[in-house]
C-alpha cells in the first residue's frame, strides 16, 4: 500500500529533502491535499487549516512540541496526533543557561560599561550554589535539570505527579507551589498549555519569590497572568523576567512588555524546530506506522500533551 | 613555633575572618610587615611592593592564578611562591559558555529587536556540533573542556606537551597552530603570560580562522597582538571577539578596543578570586606548610606558572 505525505511548513523543502534522503518504503510526498492522503507533517496551525480537506487522514506529526491549534474540541479527533519531543531539551537548556549567565555575569551591564568606557571590575555572580525551580519536568525539563546540576545548581521540580528525573533534588505537587517557590533564585516555566496551567504563574506565586529572583517563561504564554507579572516587576517583587512566549503571539505592538525595564523578550525562539531534528522524529515514527506499531510521542487530545 | 601572616588584599577583612574561623595552629595574623614575618597571602602586585620589608619571608600564597608581578628577574626568589588553582575552572567555564551562548542565541540582537518592537522569530544557532579550540589545557582548560563536551562541542587543545584532559578530542603542539585553528567555530585563549606565549595570537593565527569564528581571551593580555586583532575584526576575518584581559590594565581610555564593533569587553572579571574559595586554598596549604610537606600549586619562577 502506498502512503501519501503532505508537508505543511515554511521549511517544506528542507523536510522534503531530508525525508527523501531516508528512502522510506511505500511513501510518496505530495504537495496538495488529496482524498486518499493519510499522513501530514507540519506546523499545527497549518494542519488545522487543512484538516477539512484530508478525509483519509490517519496520522499527523507536529513539528512543534505545542499542539494547541489542534486541541479545539470543535475539531475532529479521528486521527493519531504525535508531537515533537526529545529534540528540544538541549536547545531549551542553552536558552535558559544563556539567560541565567547573562544575569549572573552581568553581560548587559558589562556592555554598558564598555560603552561608557568604565573599567568596572567589581565581582560578578555565579550559578554555583543557586537554586532553580522548574515548573514541568517532562523530557525538556529533565534535560534542563541535568544541565543545571552540571553547573552546581540545586533543582526543585513542580509536577502534577511524576518524579522521573533523578536530577531533581526535590519534587513538589498540587498545592505545594508556595513551598516550591520559597527562596528560589530562578523560576522557570516549561509547562504546556492546558486548562490546569492557565495563569498558574499569578500574583500569589510571584509574591512567594524572593526579590532577587529571575523568572523565565519558555513554556506557554497563557500560563502567566501577564498583568500580575507586570505589577511584580514594577513593584520590584522580583529582579527580572525573560519571556519567550506570550498570551497573544506575535505580541501586539502596544503591549507593555516591549518597554518594561528588567524584562527581556525573545520571540518564541527558545527551542527552534530544526528540520534535521524533526525529520528524524518523523522518519522513526513512519517506520513504526507502516509496521502497525504504536507511534512515539502520541498526544492525548484530552490532556493536551 | 609561631608563624606570622600578613594579608595583602582589598578583601583583607573577609580573608582574616575566614582564616580565623579555621583556627589554624601556631598562626598569628598581623597587619604590618615585621622582621620575623614568614607568610604572606595576597594580590601579587601588593606582595611585590612589600617584598623588601619581609626579610624572613618563607612562603607567599597568591590570591590570583597569574603571578607576573613576582616573576621580575630583579626580584628575590628565596621564598616559596604558590598561586591559586583549582577554584577558577567553573567560573571561567561560566564566562566562556555565557558569551558563546550570547553569540549563538543572539542575546544582544534580541534585546535590540525588543527595543525596536520587532517580532524577529528567525532561528538562532546552537552550541551542539560546534568546535572549540582551547589554547592552554591546565586545570582551568580541563574544566572548560569538560563543560564544552557537556554541550556537545568538539574540543581541540593546544598545549606545549601535556595531554592530560580526556575531554579534549584532539591535541596539537609546537608548530601545529595553523592545523589547530583551521575550521574552529570558537578560539579561546587560557594561556598564562610567559615568554613563549607573547603575541601567540597574531595575524597569522587569526587568518587561519574561518570568518564566522569568535575569539575569547581569558588568559593574559600580552598573548594577543592587539593591532593584529583590531585589523582582523576590521577586515571581518573573524566574526567577533570577547576580551577580559589586555596588554595594559586598566585599558587606557584612548584604546580603540572600547569602541570596536563586534568586540565585547569585560574587565579582568572572568574568574574573580572569591575569598571563600581562596581561603580554602590557603588553609589547605598552611596545614602542609607546618608539617614541612610540599605545598600545592607551587610556581616555578623560570616557567612562570
């Protein structure tokens, strides 16, 4: 039996070349939706827009970890949805460690001193001996925990129930958020966007952090109460924030985040989906698919991840 | 027998408190030079200025790794000089990884995009799969190599002869500098200041690097031919430089480095001597000293390290 694959991504050509190079059996890459097309690989928002034209769809492989556009209860769920996992851990760790080091080693301050020709040789901080709190310890969080441990950072993990990473020194669940937050040097959100995570980073949680704490959001925007975060920064209840994701993306031009002091923005770029990484996930799953085996990284439409 | 210790550092009070807390036997901390004073702990330049007033000096413990001021052949060498080692590895690694991530993840560019309210979500780079060249693989270099390997970076080491770190993938010696430099993504100098390292980073070496290479100097300033580096940056023979050390420190106000594009300056702050770290080195060595044992980290006045 011949399978037909449609690729829906700005980087369609890279994906196409990488998949053709793998010479997968019984697979034809097509460029248009078709009645007998059974596989799609792509950006969840593009897949959503095409769902109605793919009556024979059996499997959709997302190139992103987050698949919110496809979770809308009004949409069909009569196909297998798999997301991209296992490839974002190092990229996310690099982002987090990069911004933690920019903070501790005063990388922006040094550039400012250079601009003003100021030989400022006061001592900088270090990661060693600090404490980080990770909200969400899935495959990405586990890799962040491993990297933090490498630098001598103590790691706390907040999860619904799982305690799978041995690099986490202490786990917290349920209503233990205030204990989890107490005394943290760094708070990092890596949670997916689900009903249970909406505005989980709110005024109460931010107030539980010490004033020197840095908050980083690489999970999803809706996890943060944006008004509460602005207020916490304004009142200096925390030292700073680094945000990669937002309630609305791209962030509207009139949003106060653009101009808030001690807030560094990036643009949903913390863990880019690189075709060479994601094509590997697809190729591995395709081999399972044609053998009728269980696919890896299957999304539960109810849970949302 | 009672030993007398003089502490010569801006952070004399911290050192004094830490050493007193250790309750070392037969040790008296004094605040002035004396004829019967036998031990000094401090900044090498301050020790140099005091050498003539310490006729009974038997041991000087430097709080820095670099001891250039005490290597002047005109000075006496009738005492044991030990330097600080083993404590700078993580701090130096943090500095190097911090600036490599700032470079790859475009941390300054993102801040500029934020300032201009530009949602720039183009993909960033990653450390994984890159190649770093370390000039000097002593205790600091070995720790930098270990950190680089953690992030999936291939490590080359240039040393006189030693090949002690197993985290270095390939070693180069003697006249093999051009082979060492070829194709490097990052070149990092960690060499001490000795006759053999003077201007070792010169026009020829810089020309052997690819145009996307980043150069970082955390060793000593005289290792770099500063005019050649300026020219290489101007001609875009390399992508950028991060400098922590200079031929003359503090850097003179009229030096072109302050205003050179793609050059980031820091102020001899890459691995600060933190009293809590250095006091440990002194305490360990003092115990060896009173037992008449060999001290750790003894400097060879001829070799210079």
